C-alpha cells in the first residue's frame, strides 16, 4: 500500500509539472510575442535545404553527425545530403555513441551500409579527424543535437574537428540546432583551465552555457583562437526563451541515456553527481531525473533536499534499479530521490546538484566518494572539498564562482545569434 501511495503521489506531481512547465516562465508579453513562432522552428539542415545547399555547392563534403542529425520532417541529414545533386558527400564522421547513437562505449570506424561511405570514428583511438581522414574533403559539416551542458561530449568533438579543419585548410559549416534546455539560464563553474582540453571540458566555459552549438562554434573560433574558415547556418523561427518542446521538433534521444527533456534540464548540475559513488538512473526510463545508491535512505534524502527550498523542484523518495552496462550499481536496488520539476525556468540545476552531493555525503560519509571525473564535471578541483570537508553551503560555493560567470556572460554577448 505504501508503494502504491508513493507511486500515485509521484504520478500526480509529474503530471502537474508537465502541464505547468510550458507556461512557467516568461512574462505574458514574452509568451504572446513568441506564440506564433512556437512549433515552427527550422534547424540548420532545413534552412540549408531551403536555400538550395548554397554553402556546399561545388565542394566535397565530410559530415559529422549521428541519428540526431535530421530534418524537421524526420529525414536523416546523411540521406538529405547524399541524395542532393548539389552536394558531393564523400565521408562521414561519428561522435560518442556512434553514427546511430546506440553505443555506450568506444566506437570503431566502419562503413555506412545505406550510402557506402566511410564512417570515421571520433570516439575511438581518434578524438580529432586526422589528415588521412580529411583527404579529399573540402568542407566539414557539423550537425548533431547538443543538450546545453559543458560536459556533454558533442561540443568537444565539434571543437576538435574545427581545429583539424584549420590545420588542413578546409572550411567548417555548423548546421545549428536548438538548445533543448533554453538559452536564458547560465550557471555553474567556469571550468578551471588546467581541467580543460578533453571532450568533457574542452574550454573554460560554465556548466550550463546557455548557447547553441552554432553560437559556441563562433565563440570557440574567435575567443579561443581556433581560427578556421567558419560558417554557421542558423535556425529559423527560434528564440532564446524556447525549450525543446516549444519548437515543434520531435525529441530524439541524443544519447542512449538522455531520454527526456526534464532529464536534460537536470543534467547540468545534478548530472555531474554521476561522477560520485551513486547512480543517476542509467538504464531506467527516466535517467538523470533520479539519483540514489543501495545504502541511501530515500525518505531521509528527500526530506533533506526539500528542506533547502530549491526553486522550481520537489524531491520524492524513489527506489530504482539501474540496468545500463559499464555503470556502477548495475542491477542493484538503489534508494534515493526523483526530481519533480514544476517550474523549469526557476529551477537551478547546479545548486540542486551541489545540495545532492552534500546531502548524500552527510548520510553515508564512509560509503560516498567522488570519482576521478567529478572535478572535471563540476569544473573545479576544490568542489568536493568545499562541500564535504569545509562544509560550505552550496549557495556559498556558487557565490564564489560568480565573478568568473559574470565575465563569461559579458564575453558571450558578442556571439549570440538569437533574441
């Protein structure tokens, strides 16, 4: 009976949150002004096709993409470019999770069965296109759906491919896509420079950067000095206040365990807690919305998290069993919490993630530890110590990060494409 009541309560809160999410942010005038545009967003590939593939005519094209590279009506960017008489598609490049987005490990190079084109893996022994891979390529095109978090590896892959394009004297085109979690919120630690260079922290930017991949490409190319011949094909009918469910585009899981928009909204701050000895629900139907471990008391953790009155979210006790391979606590019953977002614009994911790490440590200090990647995901070598050795409040930690975040906000203004 207790499990039934808990499940019913969770269902009621989730349904209420879903109904309110679309109208929980923005003034009435903001919503009215953008209402005509909602559901009509065109990603960069549609704009490119609409404009007759002008940017690619007469060039041999290498395409960096995966299953998320698709038109508004669901056609694969690979198929669209391959079928066009105006485009000479000669090679494909795949990021983490492979060209079809199903792998959760290193990916080998292969051959695309549909087109017969080579597929060069950028998440195996190579993280950057080699000179050999780029032989016979005049322009590299990037079309992958990001989710707005620094440590999601696709933007690191883009940056390294831009570096390769510069080195080989070829041009680079980004087919822009919406940032699913919106472009108005920027939060988290600007990554310390000595933690950068890898795919989960390619440059010193905040955890939640509030930019599209096209805007990031402009920033990377100019401010961080890549200097390649860059063109961004911007989205049409898209504004900074839009979340993904307001674009009219079909949600396609960007990676095997990024299954929901709410999971993506939780990911910048709460997802970084994955690099600790707990599970974010990988292998369940709602990864990154639930967090726990076998020795956690979920009722106690939910009460502790709710006592902080974190805006826009409520935590309920939740038991789950992770099933994804290569991740801790696979097939073990975990006790923890489910994050119910009822106001996504107010919800500070990074603050919530810091509270989660601190509260789990307070409950099981002898069984809860940071893994090697936590400093990179959090952006600082000191985050764990600040929370769990110095016992700083998460609010104080965020306040210490604010000056660098303010500098980034000023910096990014020059590279924004959307109002």
